[in-house]
């Protein structure tokens, strides 16, 4: 982006117009953590300790909701966001050759902490859990914390819903030694099929759907979170 405009660079092309986005955060039930006097965790080891405290205080509560189902989205949410702060890279260049970075000391440290956290925090159904399960848990109060798209917290923290006023947000977890955090971002966009026979109509729809007025109305109504426009 340059001065708020979509920048294509030299020879670049615009393939789609941004419509909405989400980033990964820790969101939690304020009432649950306050009830059991548990501080908001900032790292996987802190989270593991907090989960043990929650389990001891109330075994009926799932301490942490996180995706475990065998699908690509389980990796790009909590895992990727936390791994980056450990210094993990998918690939590295060694002696001029491309090599995997997943066997690095940083990656091994991350995986040990992450797996320990899952064992102590996640539900027994973790390997089959997608976002639906823990969003429902956060909404009902059966789940204390979750690491995933911040929009799920927004959806459940609106007037008239059971969790209204009870959800708070924090940065995603990071390595114990890290001084900053990373958060994966996912962007939705609208594009036109090159084979469309109604390109004029399609183009009229795209600017309307991504306009400031529509984005603002959607965001305020809780139906379109994180509009990408700075003005919105």
C-alpha cells in the first residue's frame, strides 16, 4: 500500500479488490479468568500453566480452543502466528541451496512448547475441532480462551448474545524470549471471472460492495468485521 492506495509495483497487476480481513488474536472470557484469578497468558508456557490452573478450578471448562482438524486452516491460524515469534521459517537458504527450516533449533523449541500447550489446554476432541466448536464454547462460556480469527470474538460480543460484554482481546501468544508478536492475516477480496459475459454488471457490483458506505454499514451492524478501508 502507498498513501492508502493499492500499489502494484513495476509491471504488477490488481487481481482483486480487498473486501474484509481478519488477523489472529487471543480472545477470552473475562468473567472466567477473573473468577479464577488467572492472568492473561502471553506465551505457550504461560498458557499451559494457566490451563492447568483452570482445569484444577473447574474441570468442566475447556481452557483453550484452537483448531486441530487435519486441514490447512489449522496451521495458518494459531500455529503460524506463534511460530514466527520463535524465529521459525518454512525454508532457508544454506550454502546457496534451498533447504527446510522446520528442523531448526527454533522450530524444535516452538513445536515442543506448542504440543505441550495443546496437551494441557485443548479439548479431548482437539484433533477433530474446527473453529465452530470453540466459537460455540466461547459464546456459551464452556471455553475460556481461544487463539484464532478476532472476528469470532466480535460476532459473539454484541448486544443480545450470551457473551455480550464478556469477551476481551489480547495479542496472539509469542515465544517467551520474544519482545514482539506476529499475527497472521487473512484477506477476502472480490474478483471478476475472465469468462464472465456480464463484466460491466460485475464491475459495478465490486466497487459498490467494497465502498466506504457499505463497509461502514456492515461493520457497525456486526456483519462485516475488519473492513480494509482506513476511512472506515
